[in-house]
């Protein structure tokens, strides 16, 4: 955090030269560094940081559950924002995920080749306390 966030920020912008997220416009809060990859990260064509911010500052319809929210920007939202920036920055560094099929579907053949299918017999039956082998202090397993 380079500058504290205002109590009721209304807009979100990005300064690419400074790698800074401007929360609340001029005179608002500044979060830096924010890699360009985190700012530009999109899901279904929507910039994730902008959507996250809009969901928290857009006035909800009165009388709905969404209308029950803090009157000012809480510290928890700042923590969430910083965590989201970290996750998006890490995801932006990864190569795009590809399942190998043009339509985006994973086939049974690919699952067999990866060793996921067939499902092992032990996974087809309910878990049993008799299969548990952990013993020792603080983790002692007991049958009652």
C-alpha cells in the first residue's frame, strides 16, 4: 500500500508506468507494485480486478441481501484485494492452460492416458475407520 484507500472508493484505474492500482481516483489509495499481468488478467473476457471491485462498490438494489454490507470500505476488503492481486500475478506468469482438444473437453481416452480412469476399486466404496492407520500422540486414532 503506497497510499491509504478512501472510505468509499468509487473508481479503479491502473497506471502501467508505475505498476500501480489507483483505488478511488485522484487522491485515493495506491497499491503498488501491481504487475500488468495481474491487472490485465481476464476470465471470459472480463478483467477480474475490475469485476471484483465493482461487486463491492456498486450500490445494490434496496431490500435485497446484497444491500446488507458495510457502510465504508472494511480492512478485510483491502486484505482480499492484496491476496487477489498476488494470485492474479502468479496466474499471469503461468502459460495458458490447454486440455488438448479444440472444443475444450477432456475425453475418456485422455483420462485413461493420464491414469485417472478407471477409478480404483478403493475409491468406489465408502471410507472405513478400519482402513485408518494413523497412530501416535496428538493424532491417536481410536475405535469406539
